């Protein structure tokens, strides 16, 4: 079991590293591939790659998407066309290191949209994190320390994160369905949509020698990253996996300095520290929400004038979920058996008392 957890942690960190590769490597390829074309090939690489894995692998049977989920699927695809296009355009204008850190604004967008549309509870820690990440994003968006003019590149990257925040909330509505199907549809149709926009804009088709690297980068940074994330989530749970995945923007910034030799300015250093503090609060909030609770289920009955009480106590990792306003949590088989036995004893005592 311990080896399984260690493997899952490695999967989660690899997923973060693979996604972090997207920004600096895309920045390199953008010298030879136009922005919308680049976005198209990234998603096509993810869709074709994960579709191939789906065909070759022996996977557990999963629920397929239905007509009722079509609006969410369309919303997901449309937003996934827009987001990488904005990101590639932002990278074309600005620096890779800035864009990597600004990726954390997706947390802000996702949380606020979930709060407004789904009335999700936002803790004080998370509001503080949103404030710090927003402040850092504003600092990163200025063209210079003495300028009040915002960088077009940073604004485009922020637009991309807002699109992904909306997309996250669309995807949450179909998350229980086949992950392979979701990622494959997302990749292929978002890629084709971006390709159509690129052709309408009269962007030139890239040379063949640059298409394959773009497809491979899309498969690794989008497709394989999601695949490993899901594998980790199956063992660690959503909360802990998200916490490990939070390192992605910082890895991306580090890779930008190593690969692209981008300079570290004073403003960037301040924004980096503020962003790190905000991201740390998100991790702490995520992990605190997943904690051990002790639950006591008490069954009381009266027999011969004397009150008897049966109490069953159990603890569990609190992987909570909310469905239509109803809060729940998962019990282990042993816990359920104990609860069932207590309820059975309670009914038997009631019959005897009657």
C-alpha cells in the first residue's frame, strides 16, 4: 500500500512537470508556428495520444457521455478552443516565466465561478489566497515597475486562465463519466476548432518538421499530464493530488529561466514570493479539508424501563462531496458493516421491547 502511495505521488508530480513544460517549450516553437496553429496542434496531440492509449489499454468500464451532457461538452470544447489560443498569443507578446506564474490565476477564476454559479463554500484561507494570487498577477501584468500600463501578453494569459476556470466548471458536471472519452473529445474537437480559426485568420501552415514536436508537446503537456493526474487521483484523492499539482507554475517558471535564459527582475521576484504564499495557502486549505473525523452513531431504545444505548465510533479520511446541496462522505466497508450491525441490534431490541 505504501509503494502504491509513493507511485501515486510520483505520478502527481510528473503530471505537474509535464504540464509545466507547455509554456517554455511552446515559446520556443512559436518562433516557427503561428499562435492559433500552435494551440490547434497541442490539443490534437493530446486528443490523438489519449485516444490511442484508450484503444490499446485494458481499462475498467466507465459511464459514457449522454445527450443530456451535450451542453457541457460543447461549452468545454468551445472554452478549450479559446483558452490555448489566448495563451499562445500571450506568450507571443510576453515572457514565458510571467505566463507560467500567471497560470495560477486559474485557481482564482475557477473558485470565484464555482462560488457564483454553484454556491460552493470558500474558506477564509482560500479568500486570502485569491487576494495574494490576484495581487501577484497584477504585479506580473505591469510592463515595468514605473509604468501603469498593463502588458497585452499578461492580459491575454489571464484571459486564458479565466476560460480554463469556466471550462473547469463545465467539466465538473461530466467528471463522473469516462475520462478517456472526455479528454479525447476535448483534444480532437478543440484542436480542430482552433485549426479552423487559424485557417480563417490565414495563418500559414507550419513546416512538417515543426508539426510533430507540437503534437508530442500537446500529448505530454496536456494529454499525458491529465492521464497521470487521474492515476494519482485514484489513489491519493482529489485534494492531495491537487496540492502536489500546485507546483506546476513554479516548475514552468524555473524551466523558463533554464531553457530560455529569461532575466529575473526585482518586480518578478516580489510577485514570485507573493504568488508562492498564495499557492501555499491553497495547498494548506486543500489538505486541511481532507482530514480525519471521528463519527459516533448512537441508537437508543428503552427496555424494562431502562434506557440502553448502542454507539458505533469510526474515523475516516474526509473526502467530502456536495451533490444538490447534500453533504456526504465515503465510508469503508468495515465501517458500513459496523453501522449495519448496530442498526440490526437496535431493531432486534425494539422487537424484544415490543
